């Protein structure tokens, strides 16, 4: 029979979280490790496919790039920005395809997938759901003791998504079902 972990045992459990900010030409990713109240920056970057290549090639690049990151860093959780409503249906469709490629890579690796709105991510990182990207990046630098802030907003957004997930860990077991 399984037993529940004690509070001290639960604090010692470490989670590796891959956050992803999907995009049609640039997809950001950020990896953090969370244990108890401690959060540590591991690695981040972007997967760039460019606008000049065919969309199916871009989707393959996103899928294979995320799959490689998963294989290398072995995350335990996958968090991605949720769908937002766009005035341009074509933009929303293209973004949905990029999200699908990234989510498929996580699903193929057996990772639980969690989705967060941009407002929810900003709220959890800055305390303001309407914060601008520079505020999010600044707070990430402070919270994670980063020597340099990420140059690309896709990268800092992905780290923020991972941080949001770490902050919401009490909700994980409910959302993963």
C-alpha cells in the first residue's frame, strides 16, 4: 500500500520543469528545478525555424527540438502557454499548430502537460497580470539570480511559464487528471 510523503519528505522532492512559449517562427523554452521553496535556473533558449520555410518543416523543427530537450534534460513536468484569442484567425491557427507540435513531443515522452494563460503567468511572476515583458524579465532575473537576462522575450516568457508552474504545484495533482 502506498503511503503519503511526510511534509519534510515532500519538501525534498525535486521537480524539473520545462516551460515552453510556442511560436510559428521562434519557440522559447526554459528549464528550472524546483524543490520545496527553492527554484533553480537550469537552461533556456529558443528553437528558430524562420519564416521562409514551409510550415510543416517549422512544426517538425519544434517537435524535434522539444523532443531533444526532453531527452537531454529529463524534465518531470511540461508547462506551456495556453491558447489566447486572436483577432486574426490565421495567426491563432498557426500558433495552435506550434503548440500542438510541442505538446505532442511532451506527450510522446509521457510528461504531464499543464497550460497557463499569459495573464496567469504574469500574475504569478510579477504580481500583475497586465505586466509588460520587461517587468517579467526583470522579476525572473531577481528570483533566479540570473547574471544576464535572456535576450529574446520568447526565452524569458518560457522561463516565466515554468516558474508559474512551480508556484502552482499544489494544483498539479488536480490538473493532471
